[in-house]
């Protein structure tokens, strides 16, 4: 047995799960002008969800999100996700760190997207959480959610780091966690090890944990 938690959670319809993953994908992206302009529409979509742990967590997040001044929200996002490795949104980093194995994991993930008939974006790594959540929304529970289940420990690491830092984004990751299986005993052990030791590392041949285009792209984030 895997030792995975069998906690009872409501089973959303496939369509509602897709909506939840799509909302999490959008809301976990950098709050650029286009996203900020759609805040009222996003809040309306969240308000229309059926009652569940995921929708309640999203509702808590939206209460904060819609009231934030644009510059303060952008600054909080960059400080939380771009400047702190412990809450990086690149999931393979938690399992593989800055090692050669991470490159292979990224390639396998990109191939998984293409096998499902979807092309990953050229301007972002395939393990970027908003991309992985969008795949879950498009490809459905069995195929689409598999990468999130594979990186369940990484999702938990992000959640714990956000809770420790007091970021309201923890409600967003709480919503995501509510859609995923509970941690297995192996995943719990992985999280404990990551907290104590950090992700793996190699002394040579490293690449930045944040992709170069992410650091030098256009817009307020550049």
C-alpha cells in the first residue's frame, strides 16, 4: 500500500474541476494589466462555484485579491514567488533541484503535454504551476491531473512556505490541495526531508532555477 491519505473530499463534476483548475491557473500568474482588468469577472466565476473546500479557499483568496492596489499586488507576487526559492512555482525544482535530472523531468513533462494533443507555451517552462494547472483543466482528471499528483510534495512545500510567510496566496494553494489526494507516507517523508535539507544540488553544470526569459521578459516583472 502507498500509505496515501484517504480523507473524504467532495467529488466535483468534471466540468467544475476544470473550472477550478483554470481559475487557480489564472490567479497564480503574475498580476499583469490584463489579469487585473478581469478581477471582477474572476470574482464572479468564483462566487458561482458549488460549495466545497476548494471553492471556499478560492473565495477567501478573492476577497483579498480584488481589494489589492495593482502595484502592491505585483510587488507581493514578485517577493513571494520570484525571490524565494521555498515558494517557487516551478514544481520539478522540489524533486530535482538544480540538477541534470531536472532537465529530463522537464522534457518528459513537455512530451506528456504533446501526447495529449496540447502544445506547452514557448515562453514558459512546462513545470510552471499555472501551466500545469491549465493542463489539468484541459486534459481532464486522469491525464491532466497526473503531473500535479506526481508533484504532490512540491505543491505541499509551496503551501507550507506560503503559510509560514503569511502570504494570502496560501488560500489559493489550499484550494489546489483540496482537489488533490492527501499526501502519501512517502510524500510526507519527502516534504520533511525537503524542509530539513532543501532540494538536491550538483556542484557543476547548474542552470538557474528561474528560466532566463522569466528574469528578462517584458513588462513590470522584467
